[in-house]
């Protein structure tokens, strides 16, 4: 019977790990003062009618702390990539020399840093909500199993207590990830 509790907890932990990884990926796309190829992860190019990520069409590198260089595999796609960057919410202006696209990352102003910090806080809160949703679903599973006489009331309560401790740990991880990104943004 305790196997069912462990099964529910293991499933919840896997989903919580996935939520933390998703949060990390989301925060990687938030611009800091440094060049990072992950800034372009959310930019899709209309490549012959198919929405395609830039990293599938080009090699993206950061040769300098404030410069991204995009070298398309297919030189004819350079115009499409440039248009996609201009349309996106990245806020960068591409320079195209016919072979590569250069994106200069400007120094963030204090006001822009504060805006970016708000975005980080919002995405961190979304991560915490996702973790709480996983906990809620797991509690529902435990209660349903208890109702179906799969586990006793005591086992259900102990499982819920363990689940709460697990959730608290993952919420602390989400806070840590968010705080690290905020610190990165506020560095000059």
C-alpha cells in the first residue's frame, strides 16, 4: 500500500523537476547585459512556410561579451532570419553583411534592468504556480486512492506531509533560480 504513496510522490517529483527545468529555460531567454545564444530561443523564422528556430538554421555564437554572431547554414535564409529578429520581442537590431548577422547587445539602463527583473519575478511566480499545481494533483491522487481503499487515511496524511516537504524544497529551488537571474541582470 505504501507503494502507491511512493508512486504518487515519485511522479510528482518528476513533474516538479520538469517545472524547474522549464523555468530555467524561460529565464535563459531573458536578456541580461551579456550576449547569450539562448536569447534567440524564442525567435522563430518563417523558413519557406515552416516556423523554425534560428538555431536550426544557423550557428549562433557569442565571440564577445556584447556580441552575438549568427552564421546561417543556407545563405539565402539570411533575410528571413533578419526579419524574424526584427519582428521578435528581443529588442535588438541585426546588422547583416551578406554572410553573417551581428547582434550588438547594448548595455542595459537601470530602468531596463528593473523591467527585466519584473519579468523574472513574473516567470518565477509562474514556476511556483506550476509546482503548486503538481502538488494539488498529487494530493488529489492520494485522496482518490484513499477513497478507493487503496491506502489508509494515515498513509494518505503521511504522504501529503512528505509531498508538502517535497514541494517546499522545489519552491525554494525556483526562488534560487529566480534570484540568481535577478542578480545576473543587476550586475553592471
